[in-house]
C-alpha cells in the first residue's frame, strides 16, 4: 500500500504542478516571494526519487511485492520449498498448490460470468445508485486475480525482467486499491450529493486505467494462445470502460473552483490559511473574492451587451455603472476588491539591477498584505 500511495501521490503531484505552471504562465518562472509554484516545481525530482525512483516503484515494487505478499497461496508455496523437513514441505506444498489450482479455476469461471453480465448479480451494498460501481469493481478484481496467476505461471522468474508487464499489473492493482478507497470515502461520508461529480470522475478514471493496463498485458504476452484466452475470459463482450466523460470533469471542476463544504472535505488535513503573508492564503482569499464578485461582473457584462455601458474595463466603467444605478456602491467595492486580489495573485516580483549581483537594495516587490492599486 505504501508503494501505491507513494507512486500515485508523487506522479499526481508532478502532473498537477506542471498544469499549474501552464496556468501561471510567466509568473510561474519568475522566482521570488510571490511565485506560488516555482519552488514546488523544482522539488518534483525530490518527491519522485525518494526511496526509489517512480519507474522502479511502478515496474517492480508494486506488483513484484504485492503479487507474493497479497496472494492467498503463493507465499505458502514458497515457504514450503524452503522447509528442511521434506515430508512436511511436500504436504504443505501439495495443500497450497491444490488450493491455488482451485482458486485459479474459480477466478476463470467468475471472470467469464462477470464479464458476460458486466458484473451484475455480484454482491454489493443495496444502495441502488452506486451498486453498479461495486459490481464492476468485483469484476475487475476477479480479472486481476486470474491475469496475475496466468502471467506468473507463464513467465515464472522472468517476470521481473519483463518490467512493462509487471508495471501494467501494478497499475491494475493500484487502481483497484484507489477505486476501493474512493468507494469507502463516499460511503463513510454519507454519500454526499455535492461529492458525486468527484466520485464519478474518480471511479471512471480508475476503471478506464484498469482496462487499459489489462489490455496492455494481453497485447504483450509472448504466449499468444494464453493472451487470446485471457482476453476472452476477462472481456468476453469486449472492453467497455471509457475515460471520464467531459461532464464529470466539469462537475468536479465546479467543486474545486468555489468555496464549499465538498471542497472543505476534500482539503481536510491540508494546510489552509487566510493569512495574506502566505501565498496559499492569498490564493484562497482571492478565490473567495472572485467568486463573490461574479454576479456583479455578470451585471456589468449584460449592461455592456445592452448598450447601457461602454465596452471598456477599469474603474471608470464601475463608476459609470454606479452612477447609472446598474450596480450599487457596495457591489462596485466588491468588484474592486476582487480585481485587487486577482492582480496580487498574478503579480511577479521585481528587483533593481544591483540586487541580482548581491547589492543591499531592498526588493521592490510588494508584500502580499500591501494594497494593490488597480488603474483603469
């Protein structure tokens, strides 16, 4: 579990930080106290390489260790081969091997039946709205158990040298765990309706990743008859788990882009502050200010489209809007505050030339709590 968490958290950190750099644009590469993501970007290699680079974690550790430690019979079989008492070793090995064969046959039959029914009729909590997610996960668990056994039997000790096969099986194991954790979180927090967009996106993403990884295993097995058989047992009616629909992504983004109870649940345990001396505090307060000012911006935009206001930006148009009674003075102040916070977030640090060469001049960058003057 620690390898799964380490790999997916750090890879997610890498992707999110790269996306944040794209959004920040020029301000993301201008280092200084105002830069929100520059230091995080430079720290990516540290997270990736701690206790083994992620390529090692994915290719060997997740499945290589999990296949033995988590398998109900393989570890007993290996222990039996190391016993000094040959009679007891043979007895234990025969018992474990017989159970292993039964386990393999059971998973083959179960995978075929669940594949034909798309997981229907398998056991799941009675809550009808989410029952299908549990059933699909049951299907993929059986598929993974079957595929892992077949691959270990086919490749034997060479599996550790077939690192891409091992990595794909590790991906399946990882996303089975992550999907299970998603289901448990959604259940434990009372099936919150506001979390459903995040929940559906996460489940669709994990199921799609599982399907792609299994397909990659079947495609690259050297034994083509075995690959053909496994594909027919696991996906008898063809693959069906598509990537998350755009509407799931839109709903998830709406949760993240507005202060809400759902967002608070998601960020529980993360450092959150409203202290403007912290970049994170400035960003969070700016988000709340911009969201609060959205209705005012909509009023101004509608007035411009109706020809009641000139199509210009800045303090001048707000003053005109107040004078024309399109918005109130309080709404104008709300919008000014949002603009100031928005400007403060995207502002970069500026320095005098001699400061770059170790001069004693003070930085001309503003502190986060300084007022930001917005000119029209």
